[in-house]
C-alpha cells in the first residue's frame, strides 16, 4: 500500500519533548528574599549538628556539596520540583513512572480523544530512511482508532467508553503529557540512571532538558555532568544516592 507523505497527513503531528518547571519548594522560614530552596535544605540538614545559627549562603552551599560528595543524599528529600513534560511518547512515560518517589499525573486516554494524536519518531528510524513509512504507520493507527471509536459509539458506548477501548490500537509512539513531582534526591537518582548510553534516546533527551533547566533554580544538581567515557559511551557523574 502507498504510504502517505508526511505533508499529506492530516490530524497527526510529530512532536519533540519540551519540559517546563512549574513548581519548586518555597521556604517560608525567612523574610530574606535571597533565602532559597538550597538554604532550606541546608537549614534542615543543620538540625543534625545544631549549627543553624552558623548558616551563611556560602557555608550552606559548602554543606550541600559535602553531603552530595559523601552520599548523604537523603537531605535532598527536603525539597521537590514539579515538571510538566509535553511531546514525549507513552514509551517514555512508561519508563519515567517506574520511579516511585514522585507524584505523577498523566493525560488520560480514557477522557481525552486521541483522534489527532501527536507522536515521537525515533531518530534511528529517520537515519534509516524509514521516516515516511513510519508516518504512514502512525496514520494507519489513527485510522484504526477512529474506526473503532466510531463503531463503538454506534454500538451504544459513551465517548468515554469508546475512547478507552479504541485506544488499544494506539502505538507506543503516541505523545502523552505528564507532570511529575520528584523530590531532589529522587531526581538525582533519575539523572544517574537516565543520563547514560544505556537509557533510551528519548528519556535521555528529556532528562538532559530537565538538568539544563533546573540548574537555574538550585545548585543541588551542579555536580551532575554528562560526559563521554573512554569507550565513547555517555555517562554522568554525581547524582549518587
Ligand atoms: C537502562 C535501563 C533499562 C531498564 N530496563 C528495564 C526492563 O527491561 N524491564 C523493567 O521492568 N525495567 C527496566 N528498567 C527500569 C528499572 O528496573 C527501574 O524500575 C527504574 O529504573 C526505577 O529505578 P529504581 O528501581 O532505582 O527505583 P526508584 O523507584 O527510582 O527508587 C529509587 C530508589 O529507592 C529505593 N526503593 C524504592 N522503592 C523501594 C522499595 N519498595 N523497596 C526497597 N527500596 C526501594 C531503591 O534503592 C531505588 O533505587 C530499566 C531502567 C533503566 C535505567
């Protein structure tokens, strides 16, 4: 069968991941405008040593660095971040929800009509010259979905019921919006696992975007850097739990 060219496709769109930090822990124990989330973590940490009266912005940063280097990372559970992720696939969201120390809310394929879904196309499929075929497969999946949705409604199912059963023919590539709220310790752990060659390209890309963004809010992740090892594999250091 002749597969449709991308520009001939109607209703489905290729998407690329975007992340937005929509919330982060706000300290309420100081009127000082510069007192930020890192100072809050340091303040909680100082409870162990009863050195809260010795806190300065510089000594707080030194304390957090010292704890991170020593693997005393439970202190980072005192802060959390809320991140909205759009344009990534259900394959990605299935991977990210395996991390258990976080709040999660995901777009519902029961309540939402997927008749015009967005999708992710793996770079390797493009590099292999299979992009047009892949787009055609997405369009076929959409047509199957719409067919089932229509027939199920004709059979008497509500829109909600029709959506939830028609979705069984949707591919893993379908984009799915998700909001995650990990604490900083869990996010460090997620970076450690997902910013390596072993992680799939999409979750790697999403976590790279998150790392690039979160460093504007806190220094807790400053030690996490992505690098190529001696074998040419991607890895990151820092982030140990
Ligand atoms: C490269 C890669 C490939 C993968 N491939 C597969 C695969 O083929 N099949 C598959 O099923 N999964 C796979 N996974 C998912 C993986 O098995 C984990 O589910 C996922 O990485 C979540 O991380 P985590 O288990 O460290 O726990 P998280 O949920 O992120 O928790 C962080 C840490 O908290 C602790 N913790 C959390 N819950 C408990 C608990 N109940 N009891 C004790 N300690 C706990 C553990 O120390 C854990 O490491 C893969 C992950 C990666 C990174």
